[in-house]
C-alpha cells in the first residue's frame, strides 16, 4: 500500500511547479524569438537554403504557423522563397543579407540578456542548478509518453469547448 505524501512535500512541490512554470514563461518572453522568426533565421544561416517542409519538421510546428512566420520574414526582407525548379510544389527558403544582419544583431542582444539571467547566482550555485536541471531533464526524457500530450493542441482545445 502506497503511503500518502505529507502536506509539506505537496506544498513544496506545488511551489516548485509554479516556480518552474514562471521561469519557463519568463525566459521565453525575456529572450524572445524562440521557435519562430529567430529560430528560422538561425537554421537558414546555419544550414543554408531548405524547403519549407524541412523547416517545419525542424521546428515541430504546424504548416499554417510556418507559412505565417515565413510571410512575416519575407515581408521584412529577411528571407526569400522560390519555387523549386525540379518540383514546383516545393518552396525553397533562403536567408538574405538583411536576415543575417538582423540575426546577428538579435543574437548579440540575446546573449547579453541570457548572461544577465544568472547574474544573481555564484558560480557554484550556477553549477548546482545545471546539475539539478540536467538530472530532471534525464528523468523527464525517460517518462513514458502520454497519449493526450501527443495530440495536437487544437484538438484538445476543441474537446474542452464541447
């Protein structure tokens, strides 16, 4: 028979969950341009021109989201999209010199902000945090997948409204 956890550990775990959730949101918003525009520019700069489908697969986002982000980047002059001569159904995406300049500018600012995130920690505390988060990551990656998490968010949202 499994023993019920005491109230103190439950309260502590709730606090830990809330702190991790806050940290996740804060880092995402503070550093900006994660999976979207900045990530696409980074991948195109690193790997060279590729198809829209290849980008979508690397980003793990839906086709409509990929198209929307690429349209914004193209309008800003940061990428070009051209039909593949060998297969007109495919679209080849490439970064422009303006896109490289924007990426370079944002990356420098992002690195500065990233360093500021941990300024309040001593080198020892930072190393301990890395150790703990690495341990958590390994245990989370070993968890069995949950069916509900593998479904598309839109499907879950539609079901919650029914």
